[in-house]
C-alpha cells in the first residue's frame, strides 16, 4: 500500500551535479511529483531514512546547511538550489521511515554508490523491498537503480496501489500492510466485531496483526502500543469489564508477554473497520498518527473463501486520517465508556 523511495543524498547536491545543466529543473519536477503539495487523492509515498535516521539528519540536511553557509558568505549570489531544498525539507521529513543500519556500520556511507548499496542491502536484510532507488545522473547503473533523468518517464511512476483489493486470506492481507507493521510503533484497530466468545469475528485478524508487528526484523525497535477499539456491552459496566478482560485473555493466549502493550477501548458505537498506525510516545501520552486504512472486511479463517471473497484496503487521505484520529484520541472524545481503557497489564488507565 505504501511506495517507498530511497534517495541518494547526491541527488540533491548542486556541486555534485554541476555538470548537468538540467539538474535543478529535473529535481524540481521530481520533488513536485514525489511529494505533491496539494492533492485530492492519497499520496502513499514514504522515503527511506537510511542508517538509523542518519540519511536525513547527517546527509540531506547537511547539504542544506552547506548551501546556507555559502549563501551567508556571499549574499550577492542567489542559490536557487537552497530555495528548492528548503521547500522539500519538511515534506520529506513528514514521510520518512527509519531503516536500521546494515552491519557493519562503523561510519556513514560517503560515495553515492555506497548510499545506493546501503539501500539495496537494507531491502535484502530486512526482507522489506524498496520500490524505487533514485540517484543523480552519475549513479552507477544497476538493476532497480534510477537516475534523475529517468524519473521524467511516466513508466517510472507506476506505483503500488493505495487501495488494493485482496483475497480474504489473513496472510495476504497482512502482506499488503507489512511495511506498516514494520516501520511504526503504534497500532489501533477499530471494529464492531472484536468478540472473544465466538468464532467469526475480527479478533483473530487483530491478533494476527499484532503478531506481525512483533515479528518484524530484530533490527527494528519492537512495537510500543497496540489498541483495540470495539463496541461495549450496553447492559452494564460489569458486562463491559467481562468483555474487555475476555479480549485481553485471548491476547495473552496468542501474544504471551506481548499482550502487556495491548489496550481495549469500549465505545457505545463502532461502525467501521479502521487501522490507525503511527508512533507511540515514551511518556504514554496520546500517540501520533501517520497512516489510516479503511477496510471493507477482514479475513475470517474457516469462514471466508479466499477464492471467492475479496476485500478492499484503502489508505485514508489526510482529512479522513485527521477525523479518525480525532474520533479515537481527540481531547474531547465522546461515546467512549469511561471505565477504560483496559490493559494487558491487568490495570485500568484513566481516560
């Protein structure tokens, strides 16, 4: 569902590209297509922050700092590359996904081919593909490598669908959202059918999703928080307490110690299946949302027929993501039963 781009720092370096008279305009067009400023649809782009986040902090950003120093030293000379890179800085930062360094990582890559090699080795080591590797016009050719001038070809932009239709099979559905399960530390799955007492509901899928998050490569940090949102028993607080504890008991059976980060939120009404992913803060405050997925249905093992049934998973656009986050974690959430959330640690948290 996400299309991941690895970009060599040299792609943005005006001195490295000094021999290419079309470099700046090509880069401008590439940046506008990679990260459109205004779009009615969904931009499913993410950018590899290679070497544990050093690509952005110590490579891309250092190019901007170098340009700023040169501009300061000679104010009479305008540097168009500086304006362009500063306009790209925040959009890039908003789309970064951190990839751990590939051992041995005694120092950062320097040459452009070294950065390209880091991206290629990361895709192999983590068993997590990078869909496009883009470098300057001086990048050594190779399978899967693209030079900046090649991004002008429309075929380059054929990307992963943001709304794929997937057979009703848990493994195939999890494969479609695997990057989400690897890059992010917070997951919230919302469904009216998270029931522990009978088969046929969505709880098996929710727990399979949690297992997939824990099964990420050991170079990644483990997930920090998994929230389950569903409708609460309307009859009484006692019934809701039993309901939440039954869900958590299933989680403990399936996840073992991993159930300790699971929370159950009970609501008066939950109408739709939604997945929210992002980053959890260490201080246990509200999580930060990065992506939302709308699901027409999720696979129910033993009930759905993968040969016949298909379900659509759709990435939410920014307004829909904001609404979902506000509904679940806004400062004034309404319709949530106040006793919870119930947690896998066996205690209550304040609302």
